[in-house]
C-alpha cells in the first residue's frame, strides 16, 4: 500500500512536469516554430530544407523515408543495432541449451499440436495458412514501396515477423521452426545489419563519406547521383527489414517457450 | 486535424491506460494494452503522421501484445498489487 | 449520380448493421449470443461500408484512360473486403472456441438440452492426457 502511494506521487509529479513542458511547445503546424522557420541569427530551418530539397536530392517523394534512411542514416543504422541487441539479450537471458536435448527427438504428445489432428484448430489454422502469404506479400510491398508511400523497413520487417508468429501461434512452433530455424534467423539478423553497414561502407571505397550513397551511381548503373541515393535507400530498408523480421520471430520463439524452442503456446 | 475526434480518442486513451493498470488479470491487461496501442495508432494517423501510425499498428497493437501474452502465459496470470 | 446513391445506400445499410451489432453486444444474455451478434454484425457491416467506399471511388473517374489510378484504390479496398471476409469470422470462431474451452456455459431455456455438451467439450487443458 505504501509503495502504491509513493508510486502515485511519483507519477503525478512526472505528469505535472511533462504537462508543464507541453506549454512551451509550438502549436500543431505552426509555421513560426523553430523547425519550420529556423532560429533568428542561428540555425536555419530544418523542415524547410527537407521539404524543398528532398525530391531534388534523391527523387524520393516520401520525406519521412528520405530523412530516416538518407539524411539521418547513422541514426537508423544504430536503431537497427539496438533491435539486434534486444534480440541478443533475449537470447542470452532466456535461451536454454542442454546437451542431453536431442533436437531430432519427437516432442511429447501433449505439446505436439498440429492443425490436422485437432478439429478445434482447423478453422483458425487453415485461415492463418491462407492469410500468412498475403501478409508477407503486403509486407514486401511495404518494404519495396517505402519511398513512395508510408512504410519502410521497420514496418515491413515487423509484418514479416508477425506472419511467422501467426503461423507459430495457429499451427505449431515446431512446424514454423522447421521452415525458419534458429540458425536461419540468427544469421539473417546479422545479415541485415551487414547489408546496411556494407552499403554505408561502399562509398568509402571511392573516397567519399560513410553512408554517402551518391557515390554508388556506378554500382547501381544510374545516370545521376539522385537515383543512386534512392536505390541505396531501398537496399538499406531491405537490410532493416531482414533484421527486424528475424529478431521479432526470435523474441516470440524464445519468450513463448521459456527459451527451449519446444512446445510453444 | 479534427479536434473533436482528437478529444474522443484521448479520453479513450486515458481510460484504456487506467484499465490496463488496474485490472488484476494480466491477460486482460495485455489485451487492453493492445487497444491502447491501436488508439494511439488512430490518433497518429488522424494527425497526419502516417509512418508512425503504421509502426504503432504493427509493433504496438500487433507484435508487442503477442509478446506480452506469451510472457504472461509463461509466468503468473494474476497481479498481486 | 446513381453510383453516389448506391454507395450511400450501402454505407447506411452497413451502419444499421453496426448499430444492430452494438445493441446485440449490450443486450444478449450470454457470451455466445454476444459473440454471434458481434461477429456477424461486424463482418457484414464492415463489408458493406468498405464496398460502399469502393463504389464511391468510381465517382473520381472522369475520363477513363487517364484516371486509371483510381482503379488501384478500388482494388485495394476490395482486397480489404476479402481480408475482412476471411479473418473476421475466423477470429469470432476462435473466441467462441476459447470461451467453450474455458468452461463458459451457454444460457439455455429450461426444457431444452445443451447439445454442444455431447461431443465438443474437451478435457481441461491442465490435466494430463491419457
């Protein structure tokens, strides 16, 4: 009871401070706010630069993706690394590997639930089997279309991971792990980061800065540097999507089986 | 940005947050947390931040609910406080 | 003009079914009746409303070959309709099944038997299977 009172006091004080800070915010869509108008005598306006120059610089209509993957490339790369770190820490905390566990041994009957043997799960199982490919196609569309419409690597990756989670929830985790095994998702998680960092390192080969995609116009065989930046953004998003997909499924597989990767919910 | 719609969603948000904190059954709390994520997604989509709303719909309302449910089912179902 | 009237008709019908689903959710006596109202009402009304939106989009086609991107929007809306048609009844079925496994008894008028009891009730999940 005492802890609850202290917690409420802390919450109320924090909320009051946050509300007090909100007073200083500019209005929603205020053209005179510092990001839109710049600081007088100081920094120029960031949003105005992006709005005026993004399409000219990289031929990408979706400003959010351009800012995330190109102008703020470091930021997104290390966000992806943060997700990878989360996956690694879940692996380190939860995963149980016993030497006497034979991975090829059949599971105990009670947890070995397949769709076909249990008529209570037929409807859900079949529908999820139909829905999962549709979700994956939509996720690939979200990844590939991320420059032109809302979406991108994170969203598409989470949807891809969610489709595997759906299969594991509706069918059995063992069947899903047979298609997307622990070895696969562990490797893919690192492959995604390597795609991102590798695309960032390639410009250094010709003496440009890290993540300066404009230098890749020779690699992508584009005419100008703009399309090279656009294509590199696509590559970067694919890397992010691969990492996020693998980590999401790894988190679910480890959390739902207490790290044994057997049985499942 | 439609102010009435904003206020309605915000009221439901606060309600969902309070319910998620006060429910004793942690599975129900996880579900209410999913509703909270979906309401935030609606709010962002309505304010024009479609990319953020997309992320919230997939991560907040989708995967994190599943992860929380998986955790609850592997630990204890009831809250003690 | 006809397209607009038809789409308005579809959307209003969908809203009526939404109202029915909401009233049924509040008024029906037990879990299964409420799931019935929510599942069926929600599915049909979402179908009608989204189909109404798709139909209304036809208004944006002024001259056909140059306005073809509108057809993509309609196609996406129809994909949404198909997806709702697939998933919403499934989730209702899963919820009702979970309720039955959890031991929620339906409200039955006196004098009638509970035929579900015969073959569907599984043993409790926690007990070990023989």
